[in-house]
């Protein structure tokens, strides 16, 4: 019989039943880059013609 106070240890991949390739990190990085470029364009383009 096992001790009920004993901690159960499970690897991350087994607990999630999947692996984490870092897709979310890439999507957030591209989104941040796009937001910076879009905001810069919104500021620079009117400044050139204004």
C-alpha cells in the first residue's frame, strides 16, 4: 500500500499528453514585430508628408 502523503511526480509532456514546440512564443514574437512596424509606419508616413 502506498503512502497517501507521498507526492506524485509526472513529467510535463506526460501530464499535458503533448509536447510544446514553442509555437506560441513565435506567434507572439511575430505579432510584436508587426505591431511595432505598423505603429512606426503610422507615425513616420504622416510625418513625411505633413
